[in-house]
């Protein structure tokens, strides 16, 4: 990892680090699929890839002009686009597409993406890994509100273990120090990289997917159930950074 520009928060990656990131994406996807299906064999898992440019009206109001990169509008007819600050809006759009399909998808299912996101981070030393352009992997796992499974609790230790295995450093689970507005509960996975405990991943029960799904009943009617979402978000750049830190520690 190195910088070519006279600007903080913009880094370049070597071929070795790119291979590490790609290995981590494949491993994390397999591990999440395995533990979801261990809790319930009915889980299906879908990978998608969406544009990094997103219509502004799909982005949470929690992101203001000081947080995101907004395209210049050259005419009144331009759709206002932003460089996405997270992959969630496009993943949610694809989840709604699945639920409205013919036949419609039935929860539980998981949709995930791995790609770049962008935020107007304050200039800080690279060791803090608050990058303006960064690689993110997010799993949005949809299930119905009537499930007896506590998927959030079941995911904590598997996510901690896979982060520890990929970074080769001690990892712990802690309550998030900033509960997002969309979350009932968020737990973070932190890694001890020799300099500090660095947040690598977060696991949340999200409440901002306002969707229901209809199931037929024996009497010919239908039963409406609320769809809830377990989110597992992983900072891939931070995983690679911590791998390098483990190398440096010998």
C-alpha cells in the first residue's frame, strides 16, 4: 500500500495486496454462506454488482453534502448522482426486485456486494485507514419477522473467527460506539494490529427495509409478514492493512 498523490486518504495497492483482497472476498463469501445455511438450510445467497454512481434520492439522509461526492449537474435534466458511500441502496433495490419477481423470492435470502465506496473523510494519517475511496463487502440477509432464529447472535462468533483467520491477528466483538439510526443493535469486530484495536466489521439488525412478503394460507387467503435484515459489513482495505501489520510483527 502506497500513495502516489499529495492527498491523504487516497492509496494505491500492490499486486500482492490485490490478490489478498480477492482471496478474502472469496473466503468471506463462502464462510457467511456456510454459517447461514448451518442455522437454516433454506438460505439462498446471491452476489450482485451495481454501479458506484447512485441516484442521490436513494442515499440515506444521514449522508449530507459534507459526507459524499456529488456530480456536477450540467443541466436541469440531469439526475443528481453521487459516488456511493455504501453498497446498501443498490443491494436493497435488488432485494426488492427479487421479492417482486415471478415467481417472487422467498426469505430467507442474502444479497451481497464487494466493491468501492466513497466518503469525504477528514484527512488523517494512513494508519487510521479512514480512506476517501475504499473497498467494502456488505451482506444484506433478509428473513421474516416470525423466525425463531436469532441470526444476529448466531453470526457474531463466526464473523469474528473468519476475520481473525484472515488477518492472523487477535479479534474481539464489542458494542458499536455509534449506533446507526437504521439499526436496532450493532456489534463491531475489532482487530489488534499492534498499534490499536481497529474496527474491521460491523454486524447489525437493520430496520430500514420497509417490505413485507405474502404467503398463501390453507384457506386460500394470504399472510403478510415483515421482512427484516441482518447486515454484515466488512472493510476489505482494513483487512489487508491488518494482514500487512501481522507480517511486520513477524
